C-alpha cells in the first residue's frame, strides 16, 4: 500500500485548515497545519509534504519569494567578457 500524500496548510486563521482538513483526509491525504512561516518551515522539514497551500497574509513568510525558492531554479545567464 502506498504512503498517503501529505498536504501542509499554512494560514494565520486556524479555521481554514480545520475546514479543509476533513475533506482532504476523507480523500486519503495526510493533513498538517501551521499558522506562521516559522512553524511551516519546521513542519515542512519534519513531514516533507507533497503540497504546501499557504495564504499570502501568513506572518513571517512572504509568499512570492518562498514559492520561488521551492520551484525550479534557472541557471545563471552567461556573461560575456
């Protein structure tokens, strides 16, 4: 049997994770929650989620740079001498 997929929900409002979690668990996902960026990083390191959903208003986490750092990286441009 395959391990369940893990989802981390990061939102300063805990009711968001509470409202999403039952439906996701019913579909076989393992759900974890975090209310701020520091806790989100801790949970992500410990649980290695397959997907992270987070609100841009999450404290101590700027959504744009964080999502960019998780995505594919580009090779630096070649410079001419």
